[in-house]
C-alpha cells in the first residue's frame, strides 16, 4: 500500500477527533477574540501551541496580566503529561529522530487515545503514515475551528448565549468515548470500584480528592491477568516485525 493510501486511512480514523475538535476550537476562537487577541495572534497560537487546555489557560493568564515566563512555565507543566504518552506509542514509530519529532508535535490527548487503540493493528510499514494522517487531521481541524470561531463565533454566541459552554463540552465527550474503546474485560472491576470511590469522594470531599482517590483505587484493584501476558507476547512479536520493516527502509 502507498504512503498516501495509509495516510488516508489515518485521516478516516481521525474523523471523530475532527468532529470533537472543531467546536472546542471555535470556543477558543470566540474566547480569544473576547480577550482582545488579534486574528493572527489567535490563529498562530493554535498553529504552534496546539493544546486545548493550555490555550484556554493562556487566555485566562493574559486576562489576569500574568508575566510571560509564568505563562510559559505553566503551559509546559500542563503539557508534561505527553511525556507519559510518547513511550506508549514509540514502539510503533520509526527510529529516525526527525520522524519522532514530527509525531511528537502532532500528539494530543485524543490523538494518543486513537493511536493507542488502533495503531498497533496497522501493518508495520504503514504505521507512521497512518499516524501522520490522523495527527494532521486533528491539527488542521483545530486550526480550522479556531478560524470559524473568530469569523462567526460572535454572531452565534449573541443569538445563543449558552453555545460557548456546549462547544467546550464536545472535547470531554470525545475523549470519554475514545477512552471507552480501550476498556477490556479485566479492567471492568477496577473501573466499577474506581467509579464508586470517585462519586463518593466527589459528594463528600470535592473534585480534587475524588480524582486522586479514583485513580489510586483503579490502580490498586486492576489485575491484568492472562490478557496482559498475551498482549506482551504480541507486542514482542510485533516489535521484531517492526524492526525488520524499518530496517528495510
């Protein structure tokens, strides 16, 4: 299969991400215009920063007059979670540094969730093109949604004041649906217990303790079992195949 064909398969896999990114990026464009950023300042932040939570933080920080070094430090901290994502999909990426840097730039929460679920099922010589197709689809959707929000957002929010909050919820719903794709049978007990613990803590202790308690309880009660061993064996076999394929490039 050609590089373009493999990339097109990645584009199709990125359609759900596209549908989630456009409305959230529209909300960002609307908010950036309200803060007073120019058209190009807003678009270039989406092009180069390309991180939803960080971009909304930037807007809030600008509004509060936060110094630039503080904004950079906090944005870096917010994006540090990608250091955990990278190693989980690195086994499916080429070893060339410039290709890994390209993959790193395109990595987001939703791209990672999609790639982690589906990238391993692609042929070894097609995985990078597939990933680039997925990542470019998400990136261009984010930029396009930002532009739509800048051009049409004001009229939309003036007629429907609640639309901004609705647009932002689209990303949460998208990530939740992508996360569900990764749920396997051995995870169900841990997820059920973690859900109950999180709900109880949310009612009696607040959001932050609920998140921490839910995470810890899921980790404590998750037992991988035989499926983990099978996955490890499959991953080792795939790694050998992948190594042979990249060696022939």
